[in-house]
């Protein structure tokens, strides 16, 4: 470890700055995206449907010196998100900090320094502001850590990026499988719709179940072996199979509240605030009253039911209302109509798409295993407790 030197971040960077403190002039036809901290996801810049665009004039006015040595870090609001800049056409908002690594360090290694819990804890503790936390750039520049030689930096980064690449591949496979399932649903139930199919409300096509929360003041209700989903859990696993939850409840908590236990492969959808986020359960779980559970009306047709919700969700969101928060109610489901065939067609479709969802679940399980391995290995590699042969 003698060759690992105590280093300040400012010593291995050529520039640390943040984005525009204000609002650019948006242009729906622009070719550049306006990126903030919430666009930094799992090491990449992710363009969301709501991400605004700007034209070349705005880009040239507000562009920052980004390059293949740049790491992006969220420092305002949501703190600690990271992405490697890879030439994306964009300008930055104030919640996205850019850090340009100099020739003394390997960019990917510094990325893992930032991903490590020591740095993540450091920026949380450095944040100012009671309503919206903000990390001062001065604090980031003064962060200190132990830096190995360049060859060892590259070796460590290679091990960790290998895990990242596998995780990313599995996420992309799942996105493709999800898209395939949605395409099949449209072919079967939209493009090939027949005149003799029955038109019913979405409410009548599903089994809609309200959620509940055990009293938080009673410790015996919490930290059990039954997963309990909040709206945040569902949003973070939107359009996927959810495996874990932030909180869990006990059998006593379940029986002493209005919480309901949904069976494996049921659908859950957020119904208040950020409405219309949905996912499938990997095992029996409970959920809060800000969400709905959805079981199949048609026996064991869990994946058909999920895809029916996916196909209807834009209409549900459009019909949501509320003076403070948008809300989906039972009337929202009753107000949306769907046209469906006889049961044998639905059951045949379920057989057709089940292998796709089984593969998605297998991939989600692998992602969880690889992520746990990375979480264990990362601090050991960054501290030198585990060494990599060069």
C-alpha cells in the first residue's frame, strides 16, 4: 500500500464546475438536450420523455468543456447520481456537476471513487439547504482519498467495469423483452381486434385492490419478512419485475392493518403523486395506500393483466386529477374502456408471453446478485483491502 498516495480530488482534475443556473430557451426541434442530475442513471446519461431540448445557439451559449475525461455528478436535489460523458449532445443544468479528470488518473477509476460509499457519505454530509440539498463545489474539490498507481487504477476499473457491463447488458435485454411483450399485446388485442369482441371497462377486466400501511408507531409491525412497497419502490422499478423493497412488515403488521398481500406476478401501480408507474411482483408483497394492487380477473393470466395495464396507462394518467397531487381512483379505471376477446384467446396469449417474463425475472435475479457482488467488492478494492494483479 506504500505506493498508494493520499490525494485531493483537485490534484487529479483539470476542471470542476456545474451547469446553467437558470432556464435556457427550449426548442422542441432542437438537437441538444438539457441535462440535470435526474438524467444521470447507472453511469449513463438517460434521456427521459420530459427532458427538454435546446437549439445550437443555446448550446453554444451555455456549453461546458466536456470531453472523454468528464464525469457527471448530481449535486442539487437528488445527490450522488453519476454518469460518464460519452459525447452526448447536451448542455447541463445546475444540478449536474462536471468533473474533468487530468492525466494523473484514470477516469473510470475516479468514477468508482465517486460511486464508493465513502464519497457518497461525504457529499451527503457536505450538502447545505434544508428543503433542497446542494453540494458546494469547494467541498468536492477538497475530498481526499488514496490513489494507487495508474496501472493499478486501470486494473481496478477493469474489474468493476466488467461487472457494470454485465449488469447493463441484462438491463438492456430486459428492456428488449418488455418491448417484445408489448408488441405482441398490440398485435393480439389491438391490430387483430374482432367485431364480436366485448367492450368493458378496465375496472371490470381486472381485480383492483387497495393498499394499506401498518402503524409506524408500533415496532412489532415492521422489519419482518414481508416486503412492503411505497410509491418510490414502484417508480424505481417501473416496467420491470420488482425483487426488493426499502421496507418490510411482519405477519402481525399485515393482520393488524388494511395492507393486503398480493400473489407473485401481480401488478402494482402508483396512484397518487407521480401516478402511473407500474411493475410486477417477483414474490408475494404488500403495498401502501398510495398505490393499487392488480390481480387478474382471468384465472392465472398475470402477464396479460400487466400488459393490459401497460397499454392503458397513458389514458389513466390523462384522467388523473387532484387539487394538490394527481390521483388515480377506482372511477379512473371505470372510465376507461377496453375491448377483449373470449377467454381462450387470452389464455393462449398468456402461454405465448410467459417465457419472456420468466427470462426477465431470471435477468433481474442476476442483476441483483451482480449488484450485491459489486457493492461488496467496491469498497474493498478502493481501500486496497483486496488487490488486483497488474
